[in-house]
């Protein structure tokens, strides 16, 4: 039996944000021994509740195997503490996730500078502009931007990092197949190509409000420092800030007007000792001796946008963001002759074929353009992934896909 399926079995029994994985591992010494425990072993553990004992004695692995098959089919990696690829910073926290579902490639957390940028969903125009510029500057300066992909500060900072040509990690509070918020589908696709989209929640888990405070410990743990750009006194970003301090990480905050409700939380953090950060260099210069590849002059560069109000606008859409990326699709990559398709579509299932047939040879398609098909956006993203795996389409710069 693989350690991976046992960790998955454990995660399905005890859920996210629990310290029980750490305690059980210390008690038994290996994940295999946790699974092999019997009634006598379980009864001897005084700190286990009765319902937890019952779950440990339920050895059914069917659900775990179903998820493993699903992830294998859709190209989602399952990473557990038994894997070398499991992020080193997560091993240092007591409530480490038993499983990470991952699309993309995780950074080298030991050697790459990872900075989390978080803040309110109800951001101001200034907050948008500041978060975007900060994400852009951090990426230009050589850092990986970590955030939650939520509406507001999170998404804007991650867009800035991508526009700079950098990498990002999005930590979701739902299943890897659930796009939340839905308008971020293209953002997550791009992040998965140049960084990683991860979650500890199994597929099909909805974005429940209780999930997000739990996932925040992962955002802070993966990062050397957390920067809060804009947050009111009740913002969930302050939970991330508190967790960062508890984990021994550095905390920065972007100051705002004293009469701005959106800045009350950040201003309070500064009054309590958080470092001030008004541009990327304020953060990067703290770590230039510890990490190679930090470029302070580059971090001072500003996004070359003709209309900065467009970046800050509440109507700033995913499609306009990708249209502004400085990438082009060459004719050699996109032109295919309809008379001689290279791919045999007979291997596709009904819904995959529906998406494939909706595309035209020689005409790049985006998820946005495919949204007219009568398929949920979250499922569409999974189908696109399968079409890539099967060789029916290929991805191209700028968030486009080419029919083969």
C-alpha cells in the first residue's frame, strides 16, 4: 500500500486544518502504522475522541482510490508529507495539510523568495493600484507572489506578478476543480502554467466561508513574509497576518489614510509593529543577502500600461488582463489546415468532443470564448486540461488554446 493513499484516506476522515495528522504520526512513527492500528492501539490513545477512534478503525479506501483515479485522469498532482516535493515550510507547522492537490509546478521554497500579498475583497481604487504595483515589483525583483486568488487584493497582486513575467502560487479554499470566484478562471489557468494552484480540499469541495480562515495558514507558511495591502479591522487578511507572526514569519503592511475604513486594519498592524511597505523594494531589500536572484533595481520598475485607471478599475476583467500581456501567438503556432487534422478525435468522450468541435483550426480559442458552450466554467477548465493531456489541443501564450 502506498503512503499516498493512506495520507489521502486520513485527510478524508479528519479534514483540513487539523493537528491530528502530526499527533498520530508522532505516536505511531509512520503513516503505514497509522493505517494498520487496531482496536487496542486506538483505545490506548487517551487524547483521541470517540468519533476519531471510529474513523481510524474505518479502513475503507474506496473514496481515496476514486480521488486518486480522478486526479490521475485530470492531471492533478497529489502531494503528501511522504513526498520529496512536499513544501519544506509546511513541515514546520503543526497543522500541516495531509494532502495538497496541485496544478502546475511548485517553486523551490528553500531557495526561492516567496512573499504572500493579501488583503480585503472590498478594495478601493488606490488599494487596487497599490496591490498591482506591489505584485509587479516583487515579481520583477525575483520573488514568487503567494496569495489566495480571492476577489480584491489577492487577485490584483497576482495579476501584477504575472504581468511582470513572474510566478505565483494560488492557495484555494475549495476543491481544485472549483473556480472561485468564477471570473478568475483564466487567472488560475495562467498561474498553473507559470506557477501552481494548490488546495488541501478534495475535488468538488464548495467554497464555504469556513474554509478560507483554515487555508490562510498555508499562505503564510509558504512565505518568508506576508504583506497586507488593504484590510479593515474584520478582514480575513488579518487572520493571515496573525498566523504569519505565530509561525515566526515577517509581517509588512501598506499604510493608508487614517480616515479610510479599508486601511484601519493595516494601520493597526503598523502600530503594533508590522514593517511598512509602500513598494516592492521595501520588502525585497530585507532578503537580498539570503536569496540569490533578487534584483532591487528591477523591482522599482512600474507596469508599462497606457491607462493605469484600467488596471485599477473594478471592471478590469481577466480577458483584458491577458490581452495586455506582452506575448504574441505566431502564425507557425496557430495555423493548421482544416483539411488535414493531426488528431483523431475518436478517443474523446462526449463532452470533450463537444468542446473540441467548438474550436476552429487556425483560430486560437480562450476559455472566455468557450464559455458560450453549455458547460459549467469549472468543468470546462477540467475538460481543457484533459484535451491537452490527450493531445487534442495545445496551449499557447496569452491564455489561448490551439486545435490540433
